[in-house]
């Protein structure tokens, strides 16, 4: 693991906006939004539709993924500047699918959307 | 004399109005329900068995469908035409797998409907039995009302519980799902869930790619069907995502 600061985003509003960008506005505007702090994820915006938007970090990759500790996933700048190709593709997939659930869980397929949606609305 | 002529003309006009009105109502009824009842069985069958197998397989990418079991519709129900080995089952569904009511019910008896679909193993066990059941009742000559009653009984007595992860592929370019336009709607995936609020999936919200299918939906099957465009047909060619 790199020093914690390298995983955090300095600009809280930017982290909120990035988390929300995972889904169409009709979903994300009423979603809970989490930001990563020194002691874990904190609720930055209270939602009312049961969805949760969050910017995941590299440790949500598979345990054996060589990028597991990639500090570039702090994403405190534009994603494409720092995030590795693999991770970038995963986020691109999520954003393209316009799903908070996909972004939140780093899902690779629409099938995972089912699992993700089930979990976050539970 | 003049009074007699006037009466004759009035009666004639009235009769004409009645005839035209009746004809117009019949025409409107035809337009609203072009397939009010089952057509002769032959119209639902495919003469070319190999063509039906190929169409069924076209529902999913070859990596899935080449090892799938394939069913074809015969006079007495679906029959296994090809044994599979990956647990998937591909089949060309007919119009009677449409919703019983609502706008999409217009195709329930449409003999041209061809819905190639490949079920994954959980859906084979928990959703495909509904296809078998509806088909068996149709081939037995039952009316839509009788089929609905039969499904209600089946739900209570014979329908296996919905398995987690049940889904299917509908990515065939050959699909004929509507008489309108190009007939093939969109390449898509369908996910089967217990009945739930579509908002849980963000379905049908502006710019959301997720759509709640009117199929099943508790009327009477206790299952919801969420659809997500696949973006390409099973042969790999693009099917640009069209979001409602």
C-alpha cells in the first residue's frame, strides 16, 4: 500500500461529482454519495432513492490483481491521467453502462449489475 | 307523396349510417386486434428444422450457443433437436410468450413472431418451464383466458422457485418481435427477478439503459424481467444502443 494520502481525493466536490457521473442524472441526483476519508467512506450527500454512488479505489480489484494497491486509483485528478489501463477500462465500462451499481462494484458485466443492485438496495 | 319520399330517404340514410358505422367499428377492431385468436398451427411451425435450430442459436454469441441444447417447436410441443453440454438452452419462442394484456399483447397470437432466446442454466430451471407450460396449453387448443388460469394453477403447484442469476440472451438479428419497422427490436439481455419496483434498477428513467419488460410482472407470473441493450448482435455486428 502507498501512503494513505495518495488514495484520497483532495477535492471533495470533485469526488462527489465523479461518483455521481457513474449513472444517469435521473438516478444519481437522488442517490447517497460517499467519499473516502481517513477512516473509511463517509456519507457526503444523503440520498432518497436507495442508490449509493461511490468512487472505488484499487483494493476493490481481485485480490490477485497486480494493481490491487495502485495509488493512481485515488483519482484526485481526471481519471484518464492516472488510472491504469485495466482499471480505466473498468470505469469506462461502468460509466458507459451508466450505472452507479457497476461503478460502485467495479463490475465487468451487466450480470454483475444484478448482484450489485441487489446488494446496494438491500 | 313528398312525406313518403322524405321518410324513404331518411330511412335509407339511417341504414347507410348503421352499415358504415358497423364497418368502421369492425375495421377499428381489426386494427386494434389484428390477431384476435390462434391461427392454424402450421403458421407457427417452421418447415425447415435446421433453420429453426440456426435461428435459436443466433440468440447468443457462438461461444455460448454452440454448446447449448437447442429446442424446436413440433406439433406436440418443444422437442430437443440438439443435445447441449453447457447447461444453456436455446429456443425460438412464439407470440404466446408475449404479455397477456397491454399493448404488447397484440402479438400474442401473431403467427409471425419469432423470438430466439438462449436461457442460462438458472433460467432453464426456473423460467423455461413457463415457456413449456404456455406452449403446451396453446397446442392443446386453449383460449387465452384458459391459459391464464392454467398458469395461475402452475404457479401454485408446479413452477420451480426463481433461481438467483437467471437471465437470457436475445441478441439475434433474425428476431421478429413486431410487425412494425425492421421487426428485430434490439439486441438485449434479460434478467429475471422477483417482483420489485423498477426504480430499484433505475429502469425506464431518462438515459438509463435499463428497461422493465411488461412480460410476466405479476400478471400472473410472479417475476419481473429487466432488459439491458447488448449493443451488438450475436454475430458481433453493431446494434447501436437506443435508449428510450
